[in-house]
């Protein structure tokens, strides 16, 4: 199938480059362009598009806001973001983006995104699904850019996360992945999805916790990990100890065996 696509960017040189690269792709039939989101909406209302390739930071309506509007369409185009901002990846996938490309754009990386669009158009969502049902699915993955390829890391595969300045390192079944997302942001968004910030530098997945150990005034939490030892111990700040215990006890999938001090002895029933 050949695709009819819309390119959107408020910077003319970037828009010209994007339309040029799209036009050279064999799976692309027609390429339309718009210099800002309002013009893009006019184009979208005039004809159907298979995909829209758009920047995020634009005057007026942003790319993320435009993508949010598209979720209300009966047959929305696939959304691919093309941006210089690495830190908006989570937001992009939360609105159902098919891919997230970083500038400067490379032809081979664009071809991968187009292949994903083709796959999405050939295998559309079931009729019973609505845009509102897609949100949790998108939120279940974290996009990770490695060597120009975006991989999607399932949130439920992540055992723990550590802060690395303005970045966060995700420790998952597939290894460690550095993403440009502050730990505080992940802690806030994932709190209701079974994650707990045990320390200013660490966030843990409660289902992955295997025990707590207290020695003197120091409490450590054991978390299943993909490393050679199979587990890792992370410090728990004093003010987080009680809340962590409470959340672990309230977890209906877990019953902890505790010692005299009320701290888990490292086994779960």
C-alpha cells in the first residue's frame, strides 16, 4: 500500500527536509505539508491521511495537543513525531504515537517509522476498541532510543529505576536503558501502577520486591533484578519505610512473612 501523509513543522527548512525525505520513500504516495497545527487541521478536514509526521514544539497548538485532537477522529491517521526534544517521548507515546524520531532526521530511521505506519494501517484496532482504550496500552511502554532505533520497553518488565541527573536508568528484563526522563516524573506517573519511590535516587516495582532488611537505622529493600545475582539491594529513606511497608502489605498479590521487628525476612508466601 502507498500512504498519503501530512508533514507538519513550523520551521520552513525542517519542513522542506521532512517533505523531501518522505517523498523519496517508496511506500509514500502523496505528501502534503503544513506550517503549523491550525493549517494541519484544515488539511485533515479536507482529505483523509494515513499518517501525520509532526513536530512537538510549535506556536499556538502544539504537536502533542494536535495528536490529542486526532484521538477523537473516527479513523485517525497514524502519528509519528519528528522533534529535537528527547524528553517528550513518554508524552508522545501516551497519545498513541506510532514512532518518535529525533532530529536531525535520517532516511533509514524514517523508513523504519514508515514500516510501522504500514503495519498499523494493515492491522487496525478492533472495532470494539476506542481511542480511550488505547491510552493505558501506550502508557504500558517506555520508548528507548538506541543507535537510532526506538525500542519499546514494557513497564511491567521494569524492576527498578535509578536517577542519573536529569535522566533515569531503567532496569528491565532486557537490560539497563538510559532515558531522558527525570525520576520524579516517573515516580509521579507510575505511583498508581505499582511503583514506589523508596529514596531520592530509586524507584522500585512493588511486585518485584522480595524483602526488607533493617540494620541499625538503615533499611534496605531487595528487588528482583536481571543481574548475575538475581536481586539487588537498594536503600530506603527513613521517611519512606512506613509507607513502603504499608503498600506492600496492602498488595493483594503478596503476603509477607515478618520478623519480630515487623520487617519482612526476605520471603513471600
